C-alpha cells in the first residue's frame, strides 16, 4: 500500500473519531476512488503514490466543477459543500502554481526544447506538463503553452 493511501486511511479514521463529517465523507469518497482505480483493468494491483495523487487530483477537479455548477444553478448550500470537500482534498495535493510561476516554468520548458510555432503544440505540451509535474491543471498549462507559442 502506498504511503499516501495509508495517510488517507489514517486521517479518515482520525476524522471519524473526531466526528468531522465533511472530512470523513470526503476521505471515504477518495479512498473509494483509489480502490476503484486499483481494481480497474485486468487484475487488482496497489497504486503508487503518484497514481494515488492522480486520482486525488481528478476528484478535486470534480469537486471544483460541481461547486461551479451548483453555484450557477443557485444551489449555494451544495456548492459550499463541494468547495469544502475540495479543500479537504487539497491538503493532500501539491501546492498549485500561481500564474507567474506557471508562465516561468512553461517558458523554460519551451526554450529548453526549442519549441516554436503552433505545429509543435503536442511535443511542447508534453515538455510543459513534465516541467509543471501536476502542480497546475492541464487546461491552464495548455492555455499558457498556446499563448507562448502564439497559437
């Protein structure tokens, strides 16, 4: 079992004892998503910390999107709950890059790879994603790569 999954399990048990309903339900949901990822495919296997991190990133993104949808639909209570769940998941994710840091990392990746022009968007994205290493959402990275390539 990965260290991150162990930490999620331990923290869930602690929140259960503390009767912290939001944290408990969020961590249960996260552990269920990790469990589903473990049994997906031909055979059951334990996920690495990076794979668990990817699952948590997906779940956090779902929470942000749901909070936005609920807020736009005028359902403030559900939006607040989704935001609270997102905050719980954010504790386990790396700190997200701000716009200036993202711009700097993408510029470095593009100059190191010698990328220029729209035709090299795919390879440029691959290099930029490697430089960012999961500390920014793909949409933000793609927008910045497009901007810097002039595409």
